[in-house]
C-alpha cells in the first residue's frame, strides 16, 4: 500500500553544484528511492526503464536528484522548449509534493531532458493548474544510457506546515518507451497526479520556517492603440504598478496588487456559440491563480458563487474589454494542519467606455475550510459586490419588477449581458460546501447550499443547492447529480448561466483491459442521461447519450457515440446563430445525433484530431465537423491549425447558416527562455478576424519582457476594428 512507502530526508551540509551530473559525494551517500511501476500501458508491471531519485535539503531549499535510465536507441521526445509544456507530449520527470500532509493540495515541478520546466498547483487531490508561476531551479545531464536532473526548490517558493511528515510522488513520462511510471503505484483509471497515491517524505527534523519572505514584482507597460471602428484617434499610454507576495507564515501568503496590468495574457480562444446561455472562459491572470480552488470551486459548474473573471473583465474573446483594477489584496493558505483560509478584496474603477452601467466597485470574498475525516472538506464562503457611491445604477426595485426592463436617461432599454452590468447597490452570496473524498479516492462527492442577498430581488427563491456523488474503480464508474437554482438567486460575481431551474443527471461507464498482445490499452461503453426542469417540476430539457471508447497502446484514441435531445423553449431563440427568424417560445423540439472522434498517436510530429457530428437540431438539422492538425519540428517549431464548420439547415421561414471558425497558431521556442507565438482566429459568426502576436524573453526567473501586437478586422471587407501594440517588463525582486 502507498502509506507503507517512505523516504527519509536528511539535511546536507555539503556543496551541490546544480549541473545535473549528481557527482557530489552527498549523492552517493543518500538512500535511493526507486522500484517504479507502470501506470501505462499496464498498472501491474515494473518499469522497463528504471528511475531512481534522492532527496536532501539545506537551510534554504529542498534539493532532488533523479536518474532516468534509457535503454532504447534514439532521441528523447521533447517537442518544445516552452515553459509549461504539455505533460503528455514530452518525456519528463515530475515531482509532486504535499507539504500540508492532507493528500489534497500541493505543488508539482517537472523537467524534460532539455531542461524545460513546468510547475503547477495540485488542487483537490490531483488536478494540476500549470498557470501558477514561481522561482525554482533545475539542470540536466545526458549520459550514454540515462539522463539525470538536479532540482532545487527554495522553501520561500512553496507553502508548508512545519511538520516532520509530508507526502511525495515521483512520476516519469517515458514517451520514447511509451511507458508512464510512478514511484507509488497508481491503478488504471486514476490520475497519476492524485495525491492519494503518494509516499511519505519523513524529515529528520521538522523543516524550519522560511524566514522573511517578501517579493515585489514591479512592472512598466507602454502601449499605443486605436479603435478604428468607433473612429477614435490613436492613443498611447504609460502604466506602472506592482504585485507583492508576503509570507505571513510558511503556509499562509498575502498577495497584493496595485494597478495590475494583464496585457501579456493570451487572448481567449473563440468558440462558435449555438447555445442559449453564457459560455464559460477560464481565468488566465496570475494574481487570481494561487490557491484558486479555495475561491473558485464552490458549488457546481452551473452555479459558482465566485468567478474571478467578473472582476476587471467585461465581455469575452475579441469583444472583451478591461475594466480598470485599482488595487487588490488576497490572503490564502493553511492555518494549522486542518484549516485553510482565503480572503480577497479588490477595487475597480469606473468603466469610462460605459459610464451609465459600469461604475466603480468593491469586490470581497472570504472562505474558511476545514478538513474532516481522511480527505473530505467542509467550507463556508461569502462573496460580495458593493457600489462605490454611484447613484446612476441604483434603480427602483418595484419598477424593475413591474416593467421587467431598465432604461437609461435617454429612454433606451438596458439589457444586462453579464454581471458587470450592475443593477443594484450591493450583491452578496453566502453558503456552505461539503466535499467528500475517501482515502482511496473511490468515492467523491459535493454538496452545497448558497443564498444571495440584494435590494432588487424578491426574498423568495434566492438559493442554490446541489448534490453530486461518484463511485469509481479502474473498470467501473457511476455518478449522479442534482442541482436546484432559485428563480431569484443572483450571484453577480459568480457564474450562473441559467437560474430558476432544477438540473439532474446520472451516468455509468465500464472499461475492459485486454490481455497482453492487443493493440488496445482499454475500451468500454459510457452511458449518460440528464435533464432540466422548472422549479415547478415541468420538463425543459433532456439529453441522453451512449458512446464507446477505445484507448490504444500507441496513445491514439477513438470514440463513437449517439445521443438524443429534447428542448422546451421558454423564450424565442434562433438556433442558426445568425440573428435570423427565431423559434417561438413555448414550443418543443427533439432530435437524434451521431458523432465520431479520433486522435492519432501523440508521440508523432504530425498529429490529427477529427470530430464529426450529424443529426437533428431543433426543427432542422446540423452538421458539425472539427479538425485539428499539429505539426512539429522539435523543439523549435510547433504549428497548429484548428478549424470548425457548422452547417445548420432549418425549414422556411427560418434561416440556414454556414459558420466557420479557423484558428492557426505558430509557436516558436527559440531557446528555453525566448518564445514567440502568433495566434490568428477567424470567426464568421462574430464577423471578426483577430490576430495576436506575443514575444516573451524570460531574462531571469519569473522576470520577463513582453512585446504584444493585437488587431481585429471586420470579415466583410476586412476593415480594421482596432489595433494595439504593448511593451511590458516585469522583474521579480526578493526583499
């Protein structure tokens, strides 16, 4: 069992030159961890290429040495020099540490044979967010039949409890051998990063606090741009601000930001939207990422009390505009062995481009979480938004309830498009969540109850509640969920695309693992059924699907599926996505659909991904085809071409549509620290052609120079919408 595997870590007083060679005397004296087992293609065989690791520490850092033996001729598979590489597409060794000893949260540090780094936060037991960034160091050495790496992780980089037992897992993706292996054996069907399957890292003495730990990251950004569509003149600006990280304790961190700038963040990937409800786009801004699960994972995906993109962003994709963030503070981390806390407060300025409905705001979040039983968690959350003295958005709640709409001072109707269009003096949400996770991760669950409070909503039906339960083993899984959102539940700083409904669903899956000699690694069926009801229990939507999945030993993947949909429209809707004739409310529609998905061998330098779906769609038909092509000249060049085509045929008098979304992307990794990316997106539905080119030079750890050029065009005639050029430099300074 994993709990019986231990590694005793002792202090080192000798000098270690970080060069990857592992030739200092200390490495010969340390005990060697090993005995790696496969997790792919099987989970019951020892590794064909062995791996050994050693761990020591100084007063400033944990130092880890790993030897990866390689008995096959040929080059390692390392597709890129870009940081935060795709884990499954590159040979690498990965260190996962749980310094809280809760088998739930931690950190990961990963290195390829070309010394390309990837770091991430381990959340909720096993999911990894690789957009976290911090200081650590590594070096590699390539021998005749092995490659080795030395990793130094400063104590100031991580958060930890001062206890003498941590948890650790060491993984190796040996793509060249087509083998994934782990120090602690991971059964098929579980994520390799799941901290349930980790060994004990036993310290000879409890690690001491990291001491004074204050980092300041100032930036200077200069830009020039013009909105051609609105006929505005060219504008230039010079901005400066900073982020700061202050370690309140070794496990608790305070993040501060003043006048933050996110101009270097890559644009959102556009999507073809044939849905009736708001789409979800992930958070990419660095300030919001550390301990993000504390703030962002309350409730379910259709009812989140807090969604950080509500702060400082309005709209999405190329229609997105930034609302100025003046300052913010965020406290997050561990208090003792069982408690986690999170607190956030941010102030945004008036959105000058839309003064009537986007005034200055204050946002606040507070979370208190307690670990109970082996790995379960009970948490309480509060989310608030307050108007900062802007009477222009204080509307009469009685008039709002009677009229169902709002008007500006000129009599124009105001229709909220997202929750940054604030219609009340304040909005609060508070509630509790219980996350179930047993020791072997076979049972997972989530149960929550939230309520909202604001002056413009009735006191009735202002809640959201839900339950989710899943049982999972390598060959079998089953899940069930239920969620009810009140008609007047209003989480303005959250994500609730469809209030006033009851959602339910269930599903099951079964996997077969063929005997040795088969080209298939595993295969099996999956069945899902779900629906949406009004809160008076009238049927709105239903969907059912069955698919059969094949995972092949060469890493390719194939899936067939069929489904059935039922929709009862409660408001008019144009399913063609082209602003044509709308289907009338109170009509019902049902249809069948069929689909197939294929992805070729991910180890190759040319990869194909294809998806085809065909069948009914409301009162007509829809054909959907998606194609993804990846071509690599490792490790310098990676070219991706992603395209989507939707053909919607509806009977007269409704509109047909042909919708195209094409997104070529060129990624040049000139060195381990110099990157250039060009991303083009053609979206016929949005009538937009967008282009974003970004140059990045990481001249020191977590210190960068960016040069970003962006422009957008109207697809009809290719007239320029807007254009901007930004230069930014930030520097990580330890005080």
